[in-house]
C-alpha cells in the first residue's frame, strides 16, 4: 500500500496545468434557432488542445487560450460535425464568437426534449440516454445509472443486457476502456461525471468507418464523460474486514487533462469480486475472426465457489493531435478458486435408463496477464489507419476430485473416484490493422483490414481413476475394481491470419455497389503423449488406450468473394447481393507411423441481405442475414483414441466436412419517449448444414486391472463425430421488452420475456461395434417471463419489486420422454435515506425451483442488507455495515441440455458473512467539481448486494 500511495502521489505531482492569457466564448444553435446543450466543443491550435461542453444555454467557454488563431470543432449526436477557423483580434483578451449553427444529421430518427434537456436520442443503431435527469443517490456508479435506463438490465453478477442482448464491450469517450471490460467500467466509473450513455449495435470497425454493415452486430456501451470534468483527478480508497475471515482492499485513481486520461485500479479480496474479465477481447480490426491467439473462456471470476483475488491494472489514453491517438491497457490478476458441485446426469440411450450422480471438488490457482494497445492515425482527411497489438499470458494449476455413482435401469452399476492434477500455460500474441481511403465525398471508398493471432498451450496432467464394479447377477458379491494412472503431456499451437478488401462505388445519389474479398486461415499444430501406470507405479506398456504419442496438424482456409447493391433512402435502407465462399480443410494425423490424411473441399453460396424500414422517427424494423463456415475442432477431427482413461473414450473423424451456419435476425423497435413508452423485440433464427453431431455410446467392455491381472466387464462411454446430412438442426429465439414511465419517471413498469426453441440431432447406441447408432431428435423449449416495477420519487428513496418465471421443457425421440423444470423468483430491492447522510438498503430474492434431479433441487432465500453513514468534510468518508446472505442459503441451480444428455447442476456460492467497510474519496476538477462533491461515488464497488 505504501508503494501504491507513493505512485499515486508522484502522478498527482506530475499533473500540470498550463497558464494562459485569453478567453473564447460562443453559443450553439440548430438550424431552427433552438439552443443546443450538451455538445462537445474542441479548440485546437499549434499551442492549444482544449475540450468543453455547451451548457443549458448553449454557451461554451475556453479560458487561458494561448494562440491568436485556432479551430473550433463541434460534435453532437444528431448533428453534422462543425469545423471552422477563427482569429482573436489584436489586443483583445476576451473574444466572443457569433452564434454557431449546427445542421441536423439526415440519419437522425428522433430527439425528445424534456424541460430543455435531451433525454433520449434515437439514431439508426444507437440509443443515447442523457444522465442529467436520472434520480441517483450520492455515491452512485455507472452500473447504478444503467439500472434506471429503459431496456437495460444488470443482474446480480454485474452482467449487462440491453434490448435483450448481452453487452459485450464498454468504451469511454468512444475508446475501449481496459480492453472493453464491461464490469471494470460500469462498477468503477463515477456516475455523476457521466454526461451520456449510448447503447450501440456495433458492426465492427468497417461499419464505423465506412457505414457499410455486414454480418451480425454486437451490443456496445459507450460512456461519454461530461467535457467539463475532462481536466482533473479523482481517488477512492476502500478497506473492509468481516466475519468468516472476509476482507477487501481496493483503490482507484483516475487523472484527466485535455486529450489525456490515465486510470489505475487495484483490488485484493476474498468476497468473489473480480476486477477484470479476462475473456473480454478488445475491438481490433477483424472482430470475430479465427481462433488462434484469442483467449478461451474466462479462467477466473464468476460467482460460483469461493475465490481469493488480487488484481491491478493500468489504462492510458493520449490524443497527441487531431490526427494521432494512442490508447491501451495492462491488467493482471491472481486467483484462487474452490468450487463444490453436484450433478445429476440423465443419459439418452435406447431402451435403457442410465443416470449418474456426481460430486466434485475443484481448486484452480492461476495468473492472467493482458496487454492491449491501439494506435489511430489520420494522416489526411481522406485516410485512416488503425493498428491494434495484443499480448496475453495465462497459467493455472487445477486439482479436481470427482466421485460418481452410476445406475442402469434403477440398479447400482459402479462407483468411481477420479483425481486430476493439471498444470497449463498459454502465451498468446495478436495484431490487427486497418486502412481506409476515401476517394471523394460521394461514396467511393476502399477499406483494407488484416489480422494475425498466435497462441500456444502447454499442459501437463496427472490423472488417477479407481472404479468399483457391481455384479449385476449378485448384488451382495464383493466389488471388483479397475485402477489406472495416466500422465499426459500436450503441446497445442494455433494461429489465425486473414485479410479483406472492400470497395464501394456510387452509382446514384442514394445507391452504390460494393465488392468484397475476404481471406482467412486457421492453422493447428498439436502433439500429445500419454503413459499409463498401475497401482504399483509400474508402466503399462502393452495397452494402447493408455499409451499413445500423437502428432497432428491441419488448416482451414476460406476465400469469400461477393458483390452487392446498397441503397440508403429516407425510410428504406437495404443491401442485396451474393457471395461465393470456397473452403479447404488440409492436414495429417500421425500415430506410430500411421498417417491419416485430412482433405476436404467445399463450396458455399450465400445471399447478402440486409433491410431496414423506418415506420416513423421512433419506430423501425431491421432484417439481416449472415452465413458462416465452421471447421471441426481438434477433438472432433483427430481419428485416434485420445482418452485420458479407458472408461471414457473420445475418437474423432478425419472424414468430417466443415459445417455451414445460416443466421437470420429481425429487430423491431417502437418508442414514444414523450409519453414514457418503450417497446422493442427481436427474433433470431439459425440453421446449420452439415452439422457436426456426436455419436454417443454406452456399452460394457472387458478391461484388465493391471495390478491383479483380473479381467472385469465395466461400463464404457464412447463419443464419436459425424456430419448430419439428412436433417438440419435449427434454433429460434425471441425476446420482447415493454417499458412505461409515469409522473416524470417516478413510476416505472417493465414487462419482458421471450421463448427459445432448439432442435438438436445426435446418435446414441448401447453397442460397442455400432458405428451408426440410433438417431435422436432432442428438442428444448425455454420460456421466460418477467414483471418489474420501480418507485423512485427522489434520489433518497427507491423500491424495486419484481418477479420472474422460467420454464425449461425437453423432449427426446429415442426415449420418448418429456421433462420439465421451472422456477419462480420474486425479488425486492430498495434503499432509503434515514437522514441526509444515513442510508439503509436491502436486497431480497427467493427462488421456488421444481423438477430438478435427485439431490439438486434447492429453494434459496437470499437476504442482503446494509447500513451506511457518511462523514468527514464534504462527506468524503463513508462507513458501511453490510450483511450478506443472512440465512446462509445461497446456491446456484441450473439445467443444461444436449442431444445425448440432460444435466442438472448445483454449485456452492459465497455464504453468510458480515463486513464493515471504510471508504475515502477525493476529487478535483479544473472547471469545478460535480454538484455537491459528496456525490462522488465510491469508485471500486463494494461486494455485490
């Protein structure tokens, strides 16, 4: 902590303010002579670079301007960008610019004005919310503001959904913050320095630069800081201790001046509060391309189990000029997680009911490093270049102990204990870049982008299996056993590279043609070596299932050539065309001198189709189609037994062809913000050709216990893979949200829900030598419905009751059996100011679950509450007494579904504890602090309530 404070002190001392001699003032109006408030105004010269905002009267002011000649740039959503050169007359120290007129953007859909303040602005792919009129309590963070926005939800783990879709990344002032890490921004950024929040359907860098949209969008949250707080600094320090040896120590420092921003975050706790999500990948230039170099699922974090975490991170941004911007971040986390889980698995097999009851104890200790940077350069007004390097490194030690009981047709079959000790390390590197050249203002444009990602994973694994076998003919007979120990070494390398070229040519005032070429290649080069041992640690050299040495490498290459016509009118926007995409799968799998070639060629033809119709300024519908080829995974394509034990076998298929997925998305939006109404809905449908499906077998086989030499008949699970060509699996999902605000947002009602349908195909068998199996059509329907209410008369009182319902229905054609699980979850969240400086809050949630498997069902009633007192000058200090899970009932119950298995799971979560937290906060801005400095939020969020 001493070193941290010295670091902060040195940064504060180095944050300088330059003396100036002149002032500039102006006013903004639109083309209808109306005041424009909240616009971003920038003054630049050879000596100056300043940013401010227009106030409620439309006035902007720059103090201490050095140069006599300068340029004013104005930007605001809904208006065309404004730029003009100005000069201060000689001898004048205060210069007033005549009113500047902003022209409305032709793509603007709607702006709603309440008491002169724009509340919601709707533009094509963006919903913009102004923060000024939100009723936020002192100490609010960005996450608290998000919870009050129509169509936005934040769950108890901090995950954000907007219009029914998950928010993937967060930007601050248009740039990724800590690589786009959502929770890092929403749980740490002060709400009272935020001017606007924008929920954007982002189609990637090409769409952002050229306006040409392709593929599916992802939800992005962009947070705009009020320009008057862009010069200054803020600090938050928090420390807490509690029962059950709970602790928390966090710190945040953020410094800002014109064109520069730096943030330092630190976190140390054992309250399941991760600071960073390392599964987040920054924007880059070719989003969603390939697998090499991109990190897999999050190694740490989440809410399951008990986790000790230590994290630190640095985010930096510098606008060197109007032409050059550099920004990036470094994050590090050390995590120690212990998770206890129970599973009830129902296997889908013909004429047999097989179930498994499994308990496991898993401990994961590891480190994660992530560095991401972005360089944006505009050498001319017609050229734009962006380079984005990324580095990362993960390592982990995982210890897992699993106990399972298997029953067939209701009779006990076997019990099994398996212990796995694994160590892995995974360095990775990636770089992406783009170049855009605008030939003219009529739409002639060329866009080029590229990427290269490289990753390597090294894994050492030690696994011990001990299975006790029952005699099906004599329940009282002694149990036989199967024992084996395996040591595995794996080295997996992968890289992905690609490039694309996009050229557009205008053919009319509203139409243009587009030509595209895209190249992408994924390359895999892996090796695995395993040895088996008996109870006496003697090498079992004669068993090929326990001893193998494989090498395999293959690549998947695609070329996509397309052409389409784009039309952009006042009400209708569409693009229509076609593309051809040949793909090539090439490689070899080698084992003991045996070489299995992998050779596949495919050709896919696909339409290019996107349509948008604007019924009115606040109502529109969009339809988008996309198609994507997917190569088989290493596990699916390797034609050898790669199992870590003889009772669970996985064998790939070198004859697999790539699958091709079709996706159709329909979105509808109808808003009436003047009356407080908000409605949106979407339907997504997907269908897959050549779907890679599994053949799941469960059969008896004779295996030797190498210690005793005895041969025993035991149950073996085997998985193989094939392409489904006679049937097409598909899925359909939908979601709707209706919101109604009354009495200046004092009352808010939200009704939301959706339904999803999944048709999966799989093959199952109980015969060892069956290579075809029996086809199983597995159907899954999930129905969700929620009703939420918010009463928020002022920032001093908020009450949020609600209820959610979910029904999960599954069908399997092989077993002709239908199953249902359901849950009701009423909630009540509220807070009240007992006095001006004393706050009481509570969060109650009760689950009523029904239909889960044996030993899994639970109906937890979770009560969290706190009492908070503010003190010290300007209420910079806060003491909070917090109680978490008062009844000690918190647990997580869920169901997963596949074509061959239904799994009900229950995992432990952080249980009851009490904690006292002390928070100290300080901030100073060159243009004044936010209204009532006591509104400065707590920075690093306390453990989630």
